[in-house]
């Protein structure tokens, strides 16, 4: 029986008759090339860009306030500190534990749960199911998705003539 759904977008991962199901997508277990559990590193470059953008906005807002207000205060320092706090919060929140399942074709599915131990247990179950055809299991995870709001994210490398999903 699967675990109860968690926050975010719940996605059922199950192995049934040597088929790995991730939501409604299916792949034969023999096509799994590797399974890895790790903590995603924050995107420092993206965060640095956001910080610079926020500092520029803070500077522009503070110059506008200086022209209209006339006080000798230091709004740029307060706004820059606020920008730094926002960027640090984004960076600290982006360090998520993830389970990556990659297929022989180079396609990947990235899933997450709050703890590394749960993800390691699921990775172990997938690897055990590869060697034991009779083994079946089911688990509910969260989809780690930063680019797509409509379903599982599968990265396709080297495909030709891919037109994507036509609705």
C-alpha cells in the first residue's frame, strides 16, 4: 500500500511486473541505467543574478525616495539587506534531497522527499527489483519540477525530430 500523499505534487512510483511506473509514465526495469540519491546544490549563479537585480531595484527605489523625501537616512542599505535576506532564503530552501532515475536513453526522472533515508530506501527497492523479477512495491513521492507545471519532467538528450507534446 502506498504512503499517504505529501505536500507538493504527489507522484506514485511503483514497480509492477518488471515495469517502473512514475505517475503514468512506464519504463522496463531493464532500461534503468542508474539510480542516485543526493542533495541538490543551490544555484549560486542564479542567486547572484537575483541579488544584483534586487540591489539595482533597491538603489533605484532609494534614489526615488531621496528625491521626494529629502531625509538623510540610508534606505539603500536597508533595501540591500532585505535583498540579501531574500536571496539567502531562496538558496537555503533550494537544497533538496532528490532521487534521480536515469534510463539507457538518457531520460531522467527527478523526485524528492523530505529525508535522504526515505529516498535511499526507495533507490534500494528499485535496484532490488532489477535483480528479483517477482518483487513489486509502491511509494508516493513529490515531483521535483522547476520548469513544467503539467506533469513529470523527463530530460531528453540527443533526440531528433522531437516536437514535444501536442495538445
